[in-house]
């Protein structure tokens, strides 16, 4: 990728879980490769937000910082998931979170380890998180507060229901993703934040998902719905009215947004053009299809589920993330970074397989594990399953790599 000027068109990267990929040719490039310090990175990030805000969120911009040196783990990093995100404050006496639960751990990190405090001294539901920027992996990141003029907030009001309007909801207008890496031209750009514009259902999910703000009960109460029985479809009705409110509010504010019906129709047409011109178009169906009224366009619903997910470049995918950045900075034994306990998947797998093998005659059992892999993860899973079964019983385990297909060997293994 050649970057000559401060701003120009960018080669179109592929993001397999993003239906806005159909608009990728419209990306405007901001060249931030000369940013050598966190302060200079911050200025470039503000430029992304400013360009988006000035255009009323009708332009897509991507800032590209200097690339990672091949064969190393260097490169600048943006620790935040998005340039703009609401804080989430874990409540000490309950499992509830004030604000966005998706950012509760990151909020705890910036408060405990970097000294950040809520803007008004008291935690609030709509506090904007600071940016945590790192120019070199062996140097600590620096914290930057985003000036209010760069944060466009849209009050969420319903066109006919005053009670929903009175809830005091809001969302920021500029979705600027910063937790992804750009791979192009044989190089990896470890920091490449970009903005697009929202689809209505993205904000609706942020407001109503049970692991996010979980506002369905409050909205249902405003609608006077019975919430004790799911057969009343109160969640569905609350989500639809939240969608109406979000779409109405962004139109009233004059900020860019696309409704999910138009988005799916545009993506479906683009997908067919890609298939005709390139012969392929990878993607992840469950991330592409709209979560609200997915069958409203039955062609999209039925045809897009035939999509296959595989890696093509230029590509845009998840970076290691702030947890790994923190661990690398503080050392493997550091317990300072907040984290929730995760289940021991290997132990769970061992327990499940042991129970299954004990239920059959393991002496006569043959297990065939066939795998195909790009990153090597699937092969590791297959080998781990084989090891577990060796301890769980006396079953014979055969591992077959689908990329090394040999008809005779496969036929013998499968007794064909």
C-alpha cells in the first residue's frame, strides 16, 4: 500500500463480520505513519472523529499508523475497543454495572492503573472513556481525555411515546472501531482506527441486549406491557419501539444512519456483484444478517447463509487487545489487570468425553478426527481431543488433515 499524501483513497480491506464491507471502497485514508508519540497518535485520532462529525457521519475514514516491523511484535496500539465508548462502573454491592457493561473491565483498568476519574467526579451512565494510546509496546500507554466538541451525542427520543423520550437515553453518533489490525501489502498495521456510520440495529442491540444496557424492561414499562410472561412478546415489542426511537432520533439530529432493511438489500446486491466479478465473497452469515426482522428479506436470509468464512487480504481483523497488551507490559505473572474467570475448556472436554466413552464399549470404538486449518487452531483442538480420549479410554483415535487428502488412507480410516 502506497501512502503518499495526508489523505487519499485506501485499498479496500475485507472484514468478514461487517455488512458495511459493501461500502469499503469509500474509505478515506488519513496517513498517521509519522506519529511517533502517544500525543501525536491522539491528534490523528481526533482528526478521524472531526472528519466524521463535520460530515454529519456520512464519510468513512481510516487512520493508519506506522506498520509493525516484520518478524517482531512492535507497532503502535490503541487499547480502546472504539475511539468513543461509554464507561461501565461495576457496583460494589451487586452484579450490576452503571453504564456499559461491555467496558466495565476497561473502565476499572483506566481508573485503578492510570488514575482516570469520571468527568464530573461522580460515575454516570453516559461518561465517555478516555483514549489509552501506546506508541511502543515496551513503553506504557498514555491517557487522553477526548474534548467534548469531538463527541457528537444523539438524545434518543420516541416520535409518539413521551415516556420513552423521558428515559434520558442517548448514544454517540460516530462509531469508530479501534481494536482491529489492518493487513495489506505484506505489512500489519497494528493501529488503524476507522469510522463508518451506524446501522439502526447496532445501537438497538447496545441498548437492549441483556449483556449490555439491558433496557428492554424499562422500555416495556413505558409502553405499558406485561413483562411477567414471555408469550406477550414484550421484549420483541420493546426492541421494535427502541428501533423506531433510534432511527427517529438520528434523523432529527441530521446524523448518518442506515436502516437494516436498506443495509441488507444493499449488501445482498453487492455480494452478488462480488460473486460475479471475483467469483468469491467470504463472510460470516451470523454477523452479517440483521438481528431484527432477519426474514423480512427472505432472499438475504436464505442465500447469505451459504457464505463461507475464510481469510483474504487486504484484511481487517481483531488485534490481540488491551488485556494482552497489559499482560505483556506488566509481565506474565501480573494480576493487576481485571479479568473474569473463564471455564477450563480442556477439563470440561475431558469430563464429557470420559462420560461418553464409559457409556460404550471403548475397546471396539474408533474415533476419526478430520480437520482443516488456516491458523493451526483446529489442528491444536484435534490433537487436544486425541490426548483427552487416550486418558479417558482405550478407543483408537485417527487424526486426518483434510489438506493432505489421500483416498486410500481415508477409505481405510473410515472403513469405506
